[in-house]
C-alpha cells in the first residue's frame, strides 16, 4: 500500500505539472490573442472612423475597403479566445477533481495502512503472548515429565514388591503356617503338654 501511495503521489505530481503547463499555455494564448484583438479593434475602429471621415472629403481607397472585412477575423479571434478560456476552465475543473480523488485515495490508503499496522501490532502481541504461554507450557511439561519419571519408578518398585508377594505368597503362607504350628507346639511344651 505504501508503494502504491508513493506511485500515486508521483503520478499526481506529474499530472499537476502537465496541468500547470496546459493552463499557462491557455492563459498565454488568451493574453496574446486579447492583445492582438485589442490592436485589431483599435486599428479597424480607427480605420473605420478615418474611412467615414474620408468619405466625406475624399473618395474611398482600396486600403479602407479591406478593413471593412475585418469583422470575420476579429470574430474568429474572439472565438479562439473563448475556446482557450473554456479549455482553461475545463482543465481547472479536471485538476480539482483529480486532486479530490487523490486526497480521497491518500486518506483511504493511509487509513488502510494504519489499520494494517494496528493489526500487525496486535498479532505481534498475540504471538509474544503465545510464545510466553508455550514457554510456560514447555516448562510445565518438563516438570510433569520429571514427576512422571518419579511416579514410574515408584510404580516399578511397588510392582516388584507386589510381584514378589504374589510369587512367594503360597510359600510364605506355608512357612507361616509351619511357624504358627511351631509356636503352638512350643507353647504346649512350655505349658507342660505331653506329645507322643
């Protein structure tokens, strides 16, 4: 978006330069033609006056007859001046529209860039938070793995004791039974019982 904004700025500058040149040309055309028209008006109006005054005292000459047709040239110059002024006004309106469009584009693009920057900042914040949580979770996992190892060792030990008890239960039961019998006999002997 920033590249497009820069390109639009360069294009707008180029268009404005062309506008300035075209308007200057139109204004120069109007100025020059207005000066020429004023000279012609001055010349032909003076010539008409002289011709009118000359008619009274002298016969008309060919030079004054040519000045009678000057109205067409002067109308053509007035038309060219009007066209040049109209063109300058159209260029002005086009420039105003182009400038307004550019201003809108700049505002919209700037808003989009700002929104994107805020989104990037928010995503960066979320990413940092997620990395922090991941780090904490990894630490908890390591601690849990240590606890699991301890519990597995405890389970192994308990399992071995249980296996031992199960494996030798009958043997131990028999030994206890024999021991109990031996204790009972010893008590009987000590009590004075007679065994045969």
